[in-house]
C-alpha cells in the first residue's frame, strides 16, 4: 500500500480482520516562515473480508485548537478511536499535536462522534481511561497519566509511535537511540521490554502492528519525503 503508514490491525465485533492506517492525502500548502507543501496524513479504514476501504469522517477543526491539518497513529479498542491530530491556527503558526479520541461504531467506522482532545503529545494511547504518551519534551520517555504522571525509560532518545497490541496487555513502541535510527520494541503493560520486533528478514521495522501471527509495518521509500511510505504485510512465527 503506497503513500501509507502507521497501521493498526484489529478484529471488529463480527470477528472480521480490519486495518486502520494513514494515507497521504491531497497536496496542501502551509506557511510557517516560508511556504511549504505537504500531503497530510488522513485516517483510512480497510475491512479485509469485504475489501471495503473508506476515509474516516473525522473532525476538521476544534473551537480551541484550530484546524486539523493531519492525523497520525490511529487505533481503536471497543467503541473508541484514538489518534494524534496536528492542529494549526493559521499562517505562521506551527502544527501542534494532541492525542484525541472519537466514539466509533464497532461495525461502521464511518459513524463517529464526541471528538475529545486529551493531551498534547506527538504520539500516545489510552488504556482503561488512563493516557499513555510520549513525553512532549521529546526526551524518549513514556508518561502515564495527566496529573503527576509516572515515567518509563526504555533507553530511547526519541519515540516515533506508541500504541497497543489489539486485545493484549502489550505495547508497541517505535523509537530511536543515539546509534540506531529506528526500531520497534514489544513491551508488557509496565513497559518492561519483551523483545524487539523484526520482519522475516530479521531487519528492524518502523511503525508496525501485530494481530495473532500477522505483522504489518511501514517502509520508508524516500528518506527525504515524509509521505513516501509503504505498508508491508507478513506472516510471522513466534
């Protein structure tokens, strides 16, 4: 799947395998100092049984935070969709990212409501009503909770993506260290590292999802183009 990234595999209430992912949408010109053009990520949904692919009707603005420019890290549990929205309040203002949620129909992903902005961060999720998110200071730490958050150190200097494995008490964390550009860790619910996730060629992978023995991950096709990404699916053992 070209121009696609940030996958999340899950089974809907009918037991059908589904995929949430981001697709690079139409070209958009923004101004922050100088004009620049991007193809913003937009959340899409695929049902593997029906082969139906739809763009989710997510909100395009918020009365406080401004216009939604792009969407990242989509994932859902039960009737909640979580993702990171990049907001912009006009020319010469930066894009600011917040963890957000929507109520979503378990069988119809195009039915959404109750848009909620949770916490400023580049990536995160919510488990049992508790936010887990990358430290907004970009120091590679995971924070749990809003008031007096608990901090977890995975030895990373930056976190690209944080979410859960569907129906498992495990997290997937894509990050980097001073000497490794990116890799993905599988952890338990307390962020103890279980193992590094690799593909069938034993290569480190970027922004992935697991469902049973299914692995899907993102490949960077062009290091200089943010939108030049592709999703690759594999069947894994163990």
